């Protein structure tokens, strides 16, 4: 299986986290989440190594917006991220970095 699309999307997610966003860290993380979601869309995870599947699951748990309402149009991810601790946000960044490196390493 080719991982070029996930590699591209996770690379974009990392870029979103590296460049200061004019609207703040929450917006940068929200943009990174969008790129990650696109990279993971319709991916068959059955053949992925256990640690990568675990990392994806952990990231998706952080991305879950159940219970968050986007009343002002900022985005549910932004609202959810504002409620997360700095440690949680750092863990999200670590997961994105780890997954980006793995997907990139699978490409020739």
C-alpha cells in the first residue's frame, strides 16, 4: 500500500504546527487536525504496525469533538482544544510528528 497521501497530509499538519498561526495555537492545531483527518480518511489500518495503529487511535481520541458545540463559527476543534491542557496539546503535536515520520519513512 502506498502511504504517499497520508505522508503528504501529515507533513502539512506538521507545517501548520511549525509556523505561528496569526490566530493562535488552537487554530494551528485545528488546521493540523484537518490535515490529519484527510490523511487518515478511508485508510485500511489492518496492515499497519500495532504502535502506529495505537498512535492513530490516540490522535483520533484527541480529535473527538463529542459534546463541543461550534456556536460562534470558530470550529468544534478550536473549542475543544481551548479546553485541553498544554500537556495534552504537546502530546497531540508529538503524535502528529511520530505519525508524519512513519508515513514519510514508508515512501521510496
